[in-house]
């Protein structure tokens, strides 16, 4: 986590790109890791001061700003990332999916594990904060002595940086606005231009970060350095080939490293492969491969390689990027791997093994000349912060050693020539390759499936094929396919393959004969070869031998497993049988005792409840004085028990409130509904559950039609309708759900007010057909997993009332019928089933099922008591009959049912009633002196509801 935070950053192609190369040697002792050494190469220091669009600086800056407590941010004068020039150039300070604060906490834990003291951690954060404040130091130009010089505009930032680094503010300001030239007698201070001052400021920031990164790497190495010599495995994680929109000096060094490593790969894989065949005297035709040595020579060969020219130009004070480019054009203009631009642009193109890359030469010389001025070194060596002083003191010692080595190696006195970035990078690359040559290398090629930052399986074939081609993998596959990739020493082959397969040679003299018999003499030369020291095999033959060996091992393992399992299973069965017998005896005794205690406890509880009930009745009679008072108290208790949460605060429409206040204390139509003996009923053979009813579970409807796949009782108003509705119905649906909550849980709602409240809800469904399924779904949702029995009963009563007035849609009816059949409360199952199946049967005939008026008092009473309805029907000749009205029966059917059941003495042979000729009759109702009639297709119960 430490090196990742300080060395990784977001680029246009990777949100966590490693911007330095690392070579990690992992030391092993007795199979366990006992230490490690990390070497880092070419940290991209320019990223500290510049980022391209949609890129970020190193992760540590954003993690520090997000994770530091407010008190520490105030101590380091830190603000948001958007306020710092070194962080906001890319235009995006956040990475989706990356929690910078959490990563910072992980970084602090890592520092504690690596034994970083609190003082050292504070020094690290001081250095990082000073780098950010340095970026906000701005300059303006003014003329003095006919010369434009730079002056600092933001003196506050200078003092902040000086305080963080514990150096002199005046010395820091001079270091970035003046150039110091030392002579034998004095120091000459030359004022800098604005552009040179910006470069000096950026150079200090890059030097601070680079030295801090090197110090962190050394601290990690000292902490995990192996205590004694041991075998090691080295892992090289080097930069990938880069071809960006703007390619600069860093990209040239990175691609040069990739060229050199590709050359090393070719040397290992192709040349040594062919040399092995020649050494073993195998007939072999050399395979040509792409040699990138000319490209390496173009970049680094003495004396006119591109990097050599750059080093030479860095030694001349008057040299510029333009003069460097012109020398490159002069020496390499005719090279087929080098291309000059057609227009006079400051760029050149190199044809690498991975493709052509165009490099812009802007600031090539500045980036290559990476030296810290002596006055800057002296300034920071005098810092009162121990870590800062040690960083620059160590850097000064390294520079002094380099000067002394150059003077001793020179035969004559000459001016000291500081090593450039390109020279140091080439030297470190050569040392890296020398380390790799001393090892036994294995190559792991990482292929990008696409050029986008997605992880969703997007596979671009052309991108992958080009990577396979230029990385040499296709040529590696070709040479393995045409050669003998499997090489096994003779004794190992005999022990591994022949012995397992049952072919053991009788003597050393007969080995070759036996070997030919096993592998097949006809395949010799094409599938296997018998050279000097080992056996060379084709992949196909080796896989066949391995398959036969694996099959023999498998059969042997199966035999061992079979006998072992038999033994263990028998032993476990005997032990388990003894334990089960003991457990059963103990369990039977325990259950018998538990049953006795439960029965005794239940009996005591029942007796206490009886006593409580009797005493309560006596108390109520005394308290209220009569039976009417007792009934009111019990009624209030029943209403209170239905309350799950307080719903009295939910708003209801003003018109409904007026109706409820008008109905308060009144007994409307009292005495018009009475209990009567049930009339004889004829079973309706058409009312049967559909055969495919089990294919319509409610959960399936919820997944397909609900906006959110959640179903169950809610205690708070909805934020959005359950089903998908038109925009104009959404507000009405939410208001409707509040009314349902009030109806089911309001303890003050009872009697005629309850019926009026329910009819108001039903009328909403009648007036808006689009709301009917939503209303039924809300009612069903509130009765599912309802923990309050009384509240659930009110929900089923409302659902039955709704089904009395209108049916669900064809897309919902079977799901609701399945839900009612499985989960209906107490006696509401047959009530709701009968209503639903009548409506479904009527809808199959194509008739409209919705009624005009909400349910009548008779229907509400029948629904509450889960009973059938009966109406007294009279004929004009005085005949009277009590009939059970069908919920969806029209007036003509109601009249026909009465006529069919009426005695007919004129036609005794036909039986009772008028069997034929009843069509065309209708039903009317007389209320006082007023007659009310309906058409034959209107519903009988609508007539009752209308008069009520």
C-alpha cells in the first residue's frame, strides 16, 4: 500500500497505473519468505507538477487530503484538492469506486507496521503539503534595468512552504527567483524570468517528491532486508509500452526500456531455443524472428543515438529543444525507423517493435538535466526538520561521490559533467538486465482485453491480436509448435512414465529398444527425438503419456479410497447407532416432561384468563351501570387493538372529513339488515378454481409488475406506487395508500363511519379504472405478514369490499385468486374466492364487471360476518321469496331466478317455476311511495346501494 500510494496514479488508460518500475527480490528460507529488496527505476517526476486532461497526480495527495483529521489539515494549511494547481490540472480529482479516505487509513496502518515513528509521519505529511503549496506560488513580471524579471505574487504561500519545511522564507524565495553563479571570489545572483522561475519552482517540487520516494523505498528495504544469504525469486514489474496523445521524455525512456526487455526476451526465447537444438544435434531449420536491435541502436548507440545527442545537448548552455531536434533529424533522417514530421513541428517518430510513436520534444532538455543547484541543496540541508535535512544531505553526498569518481577516472583535469537522467536510466537498465541474466527468467505477458476502463468482459479482438503479435507470443507459439517443447532426462522419464505404465526395462542395454517400443518407432523424428542427454517430445505425445499416467494414478487412488471409506463408514455407523439410541431415550423423556409442563402452564393460564374475564365483566357492569356501557368499552378495546402504529396524523381529504363528521353519532339504515335462516342453495358447478392456479404465485406478479421487488406490510406512507402507473395517477395512488393505513389502523373509526370510509376508498377505484389493480395490490400488501390480527382483519374486510365493487384486471386476477386461496384470514377465503371467480366467469363472457356504486350496508355486514346475503323478492300477485343475490347478477337474472323458483300450477308436469320464457323481466325497488327501476343488464345490488 505504501509504494502504491506514492508511486501509482490515474492515467487516461488506467485508474491505478504504476508510474515507476520496480524490481523486487523475494528471499526464501526453508520455503518461507524471509526478506525482500525493492529497486525502483525512473519515477515519473513530471507528474508531480503536470497532469494531462482526465488524469490525476499521485494517489497519496488525494488520500492525504481525504483522510487527515481536520486538526492536522489545519496544522498543514491544507484545503480541498480542487484548490491546488498541482492537483486540478486534469479536471477530475476523484476516481469512481476508490475511497481515498479508507486507503489513507490503510496507509497509516502500513506505516505503523513498517515502524515509521509519529515524527517521521508528520515530516512526510509536511513534505507532501509543501509540494502542494509550492504549486500555488505564482509570479508576475516587471522590468528592471531593461530586463524582464520575475517576482513572487503569493508571498503567503512562500511563508507557508518555509514554515512546513523549516527553512528561511527569504532563502526559499531567492532559490526560485534567482540563479546563483559561484566564482572564485563571490556569488553572483542573476534574476530569473517568469518562465525560468516556474521551472525552478517545479524543479524543487519534483526533487522533494523524488527524494522522499527514494527514502521511503530505502526504509522499506531496511525493514524487510534478509538477515542472511538465501535463495531468491525476483519479480520485475516494469512500465508497459506507452503511446499517449502527448508523448514526452518519460515515454521515450519507458519505450526504450520495453525495447531492451523485448530484445532480452528474444534472446532468451528464440536464440537459446535454437542453440539448444544445435547443441543436442537435432536437425533444425532456423526460424526468423523480428530483431529490434536496430531500434535500440537508434535510441542509445554511441555517439549519435537519440539519448546520446540529448546528453550532449544538455552540456551546452545555449542548447535548446529545437537544436536537439535538428541534430536528430540530421543524423537519423535517413533511418527507416526514424520519421521526420512533414510540417515543421517540434516532434519526431520512432518505429518501435510495438508500433510507431510520435514524441514531442518540448522540455526534453529540462527533464534530462535533473540536477539540484548547490544553493538549493544548502538551503534545505539547513532545514530544522530532520527528515528534510537528511534527504538533501544524502543527495549532496551522492553527488560528491560522483564528482570524485569522475575526477579519479579522468587522466586530465576537466570540468565536472553531472550525469543526466537518460544516462542514469541507461546505466540502471543495464544493471537490471545483468541481474536478469544471472537468473533463470520466466516471462508473464499481461494483455489488455480493451482500451477502455471497463471490467465487463469487453473483448476487442484487434487490440488483443496486436499485443500478441508485437510481444512475440505468436512467434514463441510457432517455435514451440515446430520444435520439441518437452525435454525430459532419461532416468526421470523411465521413473515417471515407463514405471507407472508397467513398462520397466530389463537392463540398461535394453532401454533404447524398450523406449522405441513404448513411443512407437514410426513416430520417431516427427513426435519424439532421442538426442544425447535427454528425451525431446512433441506436446501431443507428452500429453498422451501424461494422460495414461494420470489414469493409472487415478485407479490406484480410487482403490485406496474405497477401502478407507468402507472402514471409516462402518466405524462411524456403529458409533452413530449407539449415540442415536441414547439420544432417543433422553429426547423422549425430555419431550414428555416438556409436554406435561406445557399442559400444566396452559391450564393455569386458561383458568386465570377465565377469572380475569369474569371479574372484568363484573367490574364493567358496576362501572358503567348497564350492559350498553360495557359493550361500548369492549368495542373501544377492540378498535384500539387494531392499531399497529399511530396513523391518526395521516391526512384525509376534506370532503371525506365532512362526511365522517356528519355521520358521527348517527345510525343510518339501522334495523334494515337482520339475520335470517339460510335459504336452500344450489351448488354452482361453474365456480371452480382454474387448473393452472398454481402457476400464478403472488411473488411472480411482484417481480414482473411491481416497481420494487418487495412485498409485505408497511407502517409508513409510500414514496412511490407499488405498480407501474401513469404519471397522473401516481399522486392519487399515494393518497389512496394513506387512506388504507387510516382504515386499517385508526382506533377511532367504527360503525357507520367505517363503512363510509371504506366506500370512499372503493369509490376511488370505481372512478379511476387505472387505480384498481394498484388499490387491490396495496390491500394485499398490507395483509401479507401482518403481525396484528385485528389490523389484518380490517385489511381483508377492505379487500372483500373492493372485490364486491370491481374485479382485478385479467393480468392480475389469477395471481390475486392464488394469494386469497393460500393466505386469506379466517373466513374471508370463501368470501373473496366466490367474488373473484364470479367476476372472472363474467369477464370471460365479455361483460363489463365493474359496478356503478360502492357496496351496500348489506354487503358490508355480510363481509364482516363472512356470511351469505339474502333479499326478499315480491311479485305483483303477492308471491314472495327470499333469494341469495349473486354479486355480479343483473336485474334480468335476478327476476329470472325468482320466476324459475315460483310455483306454476298451470304446468305441473314441468316442475316448479317458470323454466322458459323468463327473459325480459326485470327488478324494481319501492322506497316509500317511490319506485326505482334498472335496466336488465344493471346489477341488483347497485339498485340497493343507490337508494341507500
